[in-house]
C-alpha cells in the first residue's frame, strides 16, 4: 500500500492498500477511455491542420467541441474530465 496523510488525524498516516484503490478508480475507466479517445481525435485534427497549413472552419468547430462541449453537452467534455483526474 501507499501511505497518505490524513487531514482528520493530522500527522498520522493512513495506509490504503492497492487492492482497495483499484476498484475505487475502476469507476472512472469509461470516462478515462472516452477522454483518451477524444485526445486522439484532437491530435489528428491538429496534425491535419499542420499538414494543410491551417484548419478549415469545420475542423476548428470539431476541435472546439472536443475541448468544450458547452451547453449542448451539459457537462465538461470527457477530455477535460480526464485532465482533472491526472
């Protein structure tokens, strides 16, 4: 396990075994996978822009939606969620 400081007990350490941590992080697997996929899509769009000396309006809009889904999505883009987990 890994020792992490506890605010509740101040200076003492609370050991959380890896067996306990793995299931807790497992609930984020779908979001992490979706965010990783969106990072790949964004990378492809940006590489396309470099190769073509700029992005079309359609590609800029697609890239923008990957980074910020805005009101339509009603929640942060999965890519943003993944960045917050890191």
